[in-house]
């Protein structure tokens, strides 16, 4: 993954890193037990995952060094339409994986939906923290960026 030298994510404490990794592993384990079948839900889910991969690729491209722009805040490329395209792409990809295994009669599948909601909530809280740290780090430049660009594509939730 390419990292920008300008905007960065906040450093997580060791205990929070453990919680994040436990959550990631729990999601992998839950998805392991979902019986996937090649049906319409599988292809829809796969399409959603591809959309997530396209968004994360666009964010990596935009986060690279830009020869004409020397400012600290990345406000070009996909960052013109979303302040957090990498987090959004992660959530979109998770949603696609859940949809791929569509089976509302499975208890594990329902638990996976609960996991997805919890994951999205924690991701949102982490992005709020990141924004506060970026305002402290970059000041008015980031505050102005926050006024122009929604947190997620169409909403400033």
C-alpha cells in the first residue's frame, strides 16, 4: 500500500491494535463458514467487492506524491469526493463478501451481518478520531477541506 507523506492515520495504542486484529480475525473466521454458491447474490457481491477494490486503488493513486501540488492535505483525485475513500472501500468490500454468501436462514450469516454493523460503527469512530487529529496537525487547511468534501461519498454522517 502506498502511503502519503502528508495525511496519515492516527497511531493506535497497543490494546486497540489487539482489538482491531481480533475483529479482523473474527470476520475472517465467520466468512470461512459461510457456504458460498454461484448464484445471483454471489455475482452481485463480487461486483461490490470489485467496486471496493477500484476505490482503494484510486485512493492509493491519489495519495502518491503530486508534482504540481505541494500542500499537505490531499484534495485531488478521489479525495475530491470522499475524505476517507480507503475506509469506505474497506466497508464496501466487507459488504460485498457478506452479500456473496446470501443465506438469511444461516445463524452464522446473521452473525456476520451483526459483525458488519459493529465493524462499520468502529470504522466510523476511528475516522472521526482521524479527522480531529488531522485538524490539529494541518489546521485551517484541513478544516476547509472538511467543509468542501463529504466524509463519505454523498453524506457527511
